[in-house]
C-alpha cells in the first residue's frame, strides 16, 4: 500500500495557539513526524501558514483533525509525496 511521506499544506489559523504549539500538536501525531512551519501572512485575527510535514506514514485524516482541533482550517494541499510499497 502507498504511504504519504511529505505534505505541504496552506493553513489559516488564529493567533492562538502560537505557531510553536501548533507545530507540536501536529508532530505529536507520529513518532517520526517532522513539522516545519513558515508564517506567510499575518492579519489582525489570523495567520496564514505554510506547513511542511514529513514522516514515514503520514495520517492525513489525523493531521487535518489536529489542524481543526487547534482552530485552523486547511486551505489547500500544495505538495504531496507518496511512496508505493
């Protein structure tokens, strides 16, 4: 079965939780998840983030659940890397 190993997501979130807490919430979903976040834009109430997640078997549903749980919304999947096994 193919596994997702890299996702680049465009995410909109409120200022709280802060970006570090947001990254930790996503990284905690998997033992080998690496999360890199770049803040692309900030306005009065929200931040637009470019979220890069890497790992051996990324669980997209759990990741989007964590984004929502932390007040964010997924705007788009900008890049994906899938490996067949």
